């Protein structure tokens, strides 16, 4: 297996405060890694830093994507290299239609015709995220990612704020993104997933788990074991 | 009216309430003896007209009017039943009662620009929709400035009688030879009861052109008036503050979309007096400074119980060197009114740009997409053809950062 992502001794600030305090982590090609951690531990900051959002400022360390140093690259350069992100709270963009963004970014132009499968048929003409419910935001993010066809996906709590009925649709769409539809079982897109409940793992499984606390990776291991342990003992020692 | 004449003469020295003062002496009076344009499609002015939403083939229009400098050059024969279209001078000969509408809504002594138009006896277009008629296709008019260093003083009258409706598109523009000129368009609109008028104005001028439109609309009971204003090209200065008086149950919407290019000084908006019980108004402004000066004004005056109104000014600064100023004013004279406003001025939020960039579009493409959405999505109910023109013009306006 080749390395898809390597984070080396990464320190980063957000809002003038150091949040990431020397993170080390790898994701291999075709691998799904899960990131656990208490609120405020730096998980979302790590994903935003990998995507290159300017709210996060790298002060030390490196981000390597397929062996290439992307630490200083802009968000769009990273996207064009094959990184995609499902945000937890994406911004509202007044005046820009969801369908227009999907069309403009689509490698997979057939996706527009599949919007109804995401229960978004009537949303293509709506301003992006404006007045969307929690579940609608998740489905909109997944539609965009399906059009974008990234090789590596950052998923920030894909199941949070979603009702029980919608979680099945979202879980299946995330699965479609990660698994090769031809083989059905072979994972062809790598991912790094933040989850609190572990529900999403019922759909996509996971190969490796990381536990983040106070801006560093504290533990690594089998994701199911880590989750069981967290459920029993919390994030204490 | 000798008394009025003398007060209007005095007003020749009265500066406009807003905007930089224009020295009227710099300009010759534009000719009233205009070239006649028999066919808009073969006209040498076609591209100028089409640039401001006036279509040459007239197929989707209920009628067309064109003024070149101060004279009428074209009046479409394709007139529909219930619709009357001609020059004001001809209408005055035909209709005795029209003189009661002349300078009724608009005070000719308002400022030097109205005074000049009054004293020069400015001609203009007369459009009347008879009671009960609904004109299906939009009526269109074009005000073209052709001669350099001249002033265009036109005085238009629109009357939509009880139970009637009309959509009207007016394109105002100057040829490249008439860059250094002044446009003064006085328009008085009278909407009867239970009637509708949508009036969309598209401007495109030279970068040395000064523009001082003066517009007043009287909206009758339970009627609706929509005023759309679009300016996307450079201009030296525009100052315009159209006003409407609403009767009981009447409603109005003012939509303004402006791009202030470097060197442009734009001061525009709208004022609505909610005089009738239950009247409603909405003033919406979307503007972008690309290095020019942009002032968006809105004034709502609540004079009657049950009046409800909202005012929204949003402005983006895309390039340094200019300025934007939003001036929302709410004035109430009775207790039972509900008037609100919101104003936002600033750059595009970084998180919005980066969100679009995260889908693989570069920064210029992301900014352009947001700005186009900000402008083109801002006017509801724009005639379809005009919406297409607006989208195309925004597309060509090089709105990347």
C-alpha cells in the first residue's frame, strides 16, 4: 500500500490560539481512518488544516499528500490534487445555486441528473445551504463530493444533526463515495472521518482509528476497539 | 402659470439634494429635430439599444419608442388595443386632460434639472394603458444621447388606469461620440386603482456622462408598482432618488443593481411614502464597488396605520480605491407601522470563497461565482428577456478578484 496522507509534527493555530500541537498521522491508499476525540480536541481544525482553510495557520510541520508537500498550497490546488471535504457547518452562499456549483465543479456531470437520489431534486435551484436543514446540508455536501470525485475525503461528523430516517441515505451515499461500485466491496477512495457516535462505521467500516486529545494524537488502534473503550471509559486515561 | 414659471426659473440655480452639482452651462440643449428611425433592426443604433435591453426585432414587445437627444425618432406602429403610445407633445394635442398630469406628481422647482426640463418644455414618451386592459408583452423605450456636450431633457408620462397592467423596459444610453453629455429624464407615472406597473430601467453610459433622472410614481388603491434599476457599466456620475406615494392597500418594490467602476460616482436608491392604510413597500439594493463610489439610499416614510415596509442595502467592495455608503432611513408618523431595515457593507466572506475553492474552482472563479449570484439573484420578477440580458452582462463584466 502507498501512503495517501502523512501528517508530520503538525502545529497549527486557529483564532490566534494553538490548537494542533504536533499531530502525527497517516492514511494509506484505500484506507478509511476514524478520528475520535472529545469536543475541542482539535479534530475539525485538523481536517480544515488539511483542506487548507485560511482560518487555520500552520506554524510547524508538514502535510504530505501522495508524497507531495501540500502544506503551503491553496484550497483549490488541494482540491484539484484530489482532496475533498464534507464540512459540518458549511457557509450560506446567497445567490449561488447549488446546481451551478455542482455543474462548475463536476468531474462526474451525470450527478446533476441524480440529485433526486439524494432527495435534492428541488434544491438545485436553491441558494447553497440557505435554509437547509441538518440533513439537507449533509446530502448537499455528498452530492457535491459525488460530482467532484475526490481520491481522498475528509468527513467531519457526517451523521451529526441527521434524523434516523435520513441517516440510512447518508450512510449509503458515503459508502458509494468510498467503494468501487463495480466491485461493490473494494474500497477505492481513502478517507479520514470524524465521528462521535460511530454510527457511520456501520455503513463504511474503518481500518484504523486515532484518538485525538488536546491537539495531539493520543492513541492509535483498531477502530472498533477504540470506540468500545471510549464508550466504556470516556476519553480519560 | 406665470407664478410657477418664475419659481422654476429661480430653481435653475438650485442644486440637487444629493450628488455632485452639474454645471448646466457646459452643455448645449439637445436637438428636438431627431433623425427618424423607421426600422430598429437596420438602425445604426441597434447595438446601443440592445445593450440596454431594447430589442430590435420587437417581436416580444407590445410597442417601442425611441428618443435621440431631445426628439422622438421612432414610435412603433405595433400597438395593441388598450395601449396608447406617442410623444408627450402629440398626446397633449390629442388629450385635453393630459395637462393636469403634467408636472403634477413632480415639482418642476425641485432642483435645477427638473427646472431646466420644464423651462425647455422637454418632450418625452407618453404611454397610457386604458382601464381594464392587461398588456401582455412588455412595452419598450430607448433614450439615446447622440450628440456630445449636449443635455437630454426628456419628460415622460406613464398612465396605467384602473384595473390595467403594463410591463415597461426603458433603456437609456449614449453613443461613444456623446460621452461628455448630460441625461436628465423626468418621468411621472400615474397608476390607478387595482392596477399593476413593472418599470425596469437599464442604463449604460460613457465614462464622462452625467445622469440625473427624476422619477415620481403615484400608486392608487390596491395597486402594485415594481421599479427595477440596473447599471453595470462605467459612468462619470449618476444621482437618482425615485419616489413613490402609495394609497390604501398599494404595494411597491424597488430593486437596484449597480456596479461602481473606478471613476464612477453613483448615488441611487428609492423613497416610498406609505400614505394609505395597509400599504407595503420593499426597497432592495445590491451593489459592488470595483474602485468607484457607491451610495445606496433608501427612505421609507410611514404615514398611515398598518403600513409595512422593509429596506435592504447590501454592498460588496471588490477592489480598493472607491467607497460604498449605505443610508437606510425609516421615518414614521403614526404608531401602527412596521418598518425594518438591514444593511451590510464589506468584502466577500473568506469562508464562502474557500468553500467554493474546496470544490476545485480557483479564487477568481469563486469570487466571480459569488458576485454573479449576488447581483443576478437579487431581482425577483424581472422580465425574462431582461434577466437573460442581466446575466449575460454580469457574465461579461470581469468580476473576478
